[in-house]
């Protein structure tokens, strides 16, 4: 059940969220308590818990915020330029890195939950399923109306999402200036992906795409015909 928020209460919620994220960036997740957040935000501890039941709830709001920004930036990028598939995919990866540029400490704390599927913040768990779908929807937006074999089109957003998670993990460890190595990795990886995609369009390799799609479906890694409300309230994953 959603809480009804007046404009004043929404502002309070936004202040708490913004304060918490600043503290997570500066001190890390473990070193920041709800009491610390409430004190820094100049609100009562009870008020902080009213809007966010836990730090996990704050971080779920952070996931949602990142996805909203990623979608908005991709829409803006695609509207402002006529890019080919490689350019669109690079934009999708780079816009995500732009948003997370100062959040490597937060990401480092969040990635540890990947091995705990029942944790609400696990990137692979049921608690973040909607965020995964939203992220895949952004990659589907980048794919656009590119002519692809049906099986490849069905699994491509999932594969891109998985690739982007691997990139983000590398990003958390990249101490090069401005994480330049990660940026270069994105460009080379996307160039390789699009080259392989060209090969996948060949009739000789069509059965391989079908088998790969079937394998991912059987493993439960591809969820088709799943509607997902995007940031503008209309987007779908299917």
C-alpha cells in the first residue's frame, strides 16, 4: 500500500534520500546508520523511519532513481542524434556510467548482496526484479527497430543487461582517472558485440541463436511478454 505524500512530505522524503546517499558516498553503507541520516537531515528519527523503513528501503529508492535517470537520459540522447546500433548501445552503457560516476562506494557495498538471492537488494534476486526489467527496457530502447533475428531480439536485452552488470563490477575496481579504463572497455566491448551480432544474422548461424534463446529461457533468464511500467508510465519490456 502506497503512502499518500503531500508536497511538503515529499520534500522531506527527498531530503532524507539525498542526505542518505551523500553519506553513503562519503562513509559507505555499513558506517552510516538511520540515526546518522536523520541527524544529518535534521529530522526526527521517527520521521526517517516513516518514509524509509530501513537503509534497504533507501537503497531501493536509489535503484529506482538511477533507473528513472537512465531512461530519461537515453530518451534525450536518442532524440538529439541519429545513431547507429553501435552508437546507441555505447550511449546506453555510458549514460549509466555518467549517473553512477560518484557512486562507486555505494556500488561496492551493493554488489556483495549478489550472492544472497533472498536479500531485497540482490541484483539477481526477486526484490530487484522490477529494476532489472526497467534496465532491460532501456537497452531495448537502445536496440530500437534494428533488424534482428526473432530469437536474438528476444534475448538481446537480457544479454546487454548482464554485460552492463559485469561492466559495473569492473567499474567499482577501476582506479584510473575518471575510470577511463572502464570507458574504453565499454567502447571495445560494444564494438565486439555489434560485430558478433552481424555474424548472428547470417542464415548459417540462425540455429545457434535459437538454441541460445531456448537455453536462456529454460534457465529462467529471459522473461518475455512481461509488461513493466517505465518512468513515463507507458514503457514495456515485452
